[in-house]
């Protein structure tokens, strides 16, 4: 009888532990994750502008390491410092949003720098391809 | 004499091209990193999602306004909320983009050349998932140092956009969401 009660308590304990783990499970750490694709900003945008639907199927929510030339640093939204990489099209870029804790990293960069950024692909809007949860690859 | 003519001619060309540039860019505003948040409140739980990658262009002459929101750019406090939001409610792989296509109804109420706060309703079509509905809301526009901020807070019904909430969690998610739009526009150069 005692054993059975103990077993019951253990099972309940495990269920509660799993449920609370699921509920509080941490966000995927994109900076630490292995990249699914490595490509240049030019290539990335070219693929997206050629076929947005197919590119979404291929890249959405994937971890991408993108290489390119820094076109612009965008700091107008203090919650997400952003670095835009040049593509073959003027004014259309790959926008990479960083967490605000990484503001100092972003501020150190200069227009024209050749950089490599890792992030999560969110799709394409009127200004180009968008990535968030980005970090610099040194 | 020849030199003088040349200088005058050059100054003329520069003046004309400068005027032309101003004219072309005249009155267009854009943001690439605007903010849209939504808030769901029930007695059981408060849920908030923030998107800092909202793209928008605004024509200050016609009042025409376009907003694009990539659904996957929304961030939540809890990873599980983000997962449910993307996979179950918004189906963001199938419908990655939400859009607003509309206009500032009373564009003359806003003096884009003068610092100040102006009000006008904004109306247009809001597309979430595969559903488009017309919406109308109060907008507040603040002009300061050549920049423009546009703000609006309004409510949408989930049922209007084919967002189905499973019975198990229906007490945790409000049937109406509060949407906050906060866009810091830059004048297009």
C-alpha cells in the first residue's frame, strides 16, 4: 500500500515537472544553434525576390548565417538595434534585428564593414529579407 | 567671363537638381523597424507579443499608408506562447505576413512641417492570415524635428480573422485582442 502511494506521488511529481518545464521552457538560443544555411546577403535576397513562397518554405524560422557588407545601422527603435546588409538592389537589404543587450556590439560596426551575422529568418517585406534574434559571428 | 557663366550655369544645375530631389522625395515617410504589440487579457493570464520589425510607408500628400508585419518577428516572454502563437493560432508558416492598406482620413489635419501632435482617424483593410476586414481607428501623429510618429490602439476579434482557440485554453486567451501600433517614421531622402 505504502509503495503504491509512493509510486503515485512520484508519477504526479514527474507530470508536474514535465508540465512546468514545458511551460517555462527557454527560448531557442539562436546564437548558440548550428546554422542551417550559410549564404551571402545578395544571394539571400535574390532567392527571396525570385520566389518568396519557395524561399519561405526553405528558410522560415531556420538559423541562417549571412555574410555581407554593412549598408546601414538602424537605431530608431531602441528595443531592437538593427543592421542592414547590402544586396544587389539599391535600398533593399537583409535587415538583422539584435536584442537590445547587444546595442554596444552594433554601435561598434561601420558602414562598409564586411560582416557575418547569425539569426532566425522571418520572411520578406517591402524593404527586403528580415532576420531577428541576431548576433555577430566573429 | 567664360568662367563666370560656367559657375552660374553649374549653380543653376545644382539648384534645379536639388529642387527636383526634394520634389521627388517630398512627403514620403518610412519606417523599417516600427513596433506593433498585441495584448490579450483574461482573469487566467495576460499574454503580450511584440514585433519590432514592422515596415511601413506613408505619403503625407495623399495620406496613403501601407504596413507590413512579419508574423514570425513577434517575440513573447515565454517560448511556449511564441510556439502556440505561430503554430496553432497564426499558422505563420502558411501566412507569414499581415498587412494594412489604408489611409489617414483627414490628411489636412496634420501639418508635417510644424512640430506638434495631430489627430485623425485611420481606415483601411487589415489582412491577417487569409482574411481581410476593413478597420477604422483613431490615430495620433506627432511631428518633431522632421520625424513623424504614428500611434494607434484598437481591438480586433480573433473570430474575424479565422483564429481558432482550442477549448482547453479558451479561458486563457481573450476573444478580443488589443493592438498597439507605434511607428517612428523617418522622412524618405
